[in-house]
C-alpha cells in the first residue's frame, strides 16, 4: 500500500453515486440514485530525497508534508571533478 513516509497518509475508499431524473425545482419528480460504485481517493505522493533517522533516503512524501515543512530535504551533494 502506498503511504506517506512522514505522516502515514494512505488511500481512502468512498463511493461514486450515479443519479438520474430531473430536479424537482426544474419540473421533474426528483433525482433518483441509480447505482453506487466504489472509488479510491489517492494521496498526492511525490518522491523526495530526505534526511530520515539521520540517513539520506529516497521516499514517497505527500505534498502536504512537503508544503508544511515536515520534511528535512537532504543536502545536494557537489560533484567531484574527475581526476586524470
């Protein structure tokens, strides 16, 4: 299961409700529920290189954690010039 490495946010399950009929205020007899089908609400996870438990790791983090500063991003390593 995909989940945020910081807050643990994961997918939630809900229902998509299909209706038919015209609204009463538009002259109909009202909307009726035809069917309900399951759907998934997925978290917006982004791959990020972070400092986690003192180690640099590449993990999936939700955008809410990224935006609110709960993630300490790993410092960018400088490239060493190739020695001849």
